[in-house]
């Protein structure tokens, strides 16, 4: 349900923090909002962006733009929904786009995905569960690091 989005995203961000701590990674968070060309209804986008912002505020304990909090990345969301971009820092403090949490409004429409809300007697509604990838760029970062090291070798 839409009311569960912030809780689900918060749980994912807590999991991500745990995983990244194991590897000693520092990271930053950005909320990427509705791009100029998008699909869906503005009201749906506004609600989703508020839910993601709520999760970020609860996770960091900070408002947008505060030190050690999260930042806004205007108009950089995917055409199908807003997202949280998680960027890791390597040992040389280079920034790498790594994980994302995305809300896809088009997938449930195109595949007729629905759920029945907890309210008794409610009709089925389109489902837009958060999509997340935690380690997508970790492999790429390791490969890039190996390439950089071999390029420096005599």
C-alpha cells in the first residue's frame, strides 16, 4: 500500500547501511525527482516523492540539504518514477553511483499488478512496490579499481 512505502524504504536503507558498514563504505543519498518527460499523474509523483523524502528524513534524522543528511537531485528521476540514488566513496574518495531505490508506476499498469488494501470491502488497486539494488556497482567499482591498479603498474 502507498502508506507502507516510507517504512519499506527505511528498512532497505537500514539494511544497506549495515551491508556497506561491513565493507567500510561511506555513502551519500540523493532524492531524484520527476523529470521533465515523465509518465503518470503528478499527484502520484508528488505522493511518492513525499514518501521517499520521509524515509530519507527518518533514516538520516536530517532535512534535505543539512550536513550529513541527504540532498535533492531535481528532475533526475526515471521517467516511470522517483528514486533515491546511493553513491559510494572509494578509498580515493571518488564517488560511484551504486544502489538505488525506485518507485515504478508503469510496471503495475503494464502488467496489471494489483493488491487488495487492508480496508475490508476495498477494490483492488495498482501496486507500486519499491525496487532496490544494493550491490549493483560494487563489482563495477572493484573491476575499475583493478583496471586503475594495472594501468599504474610498470
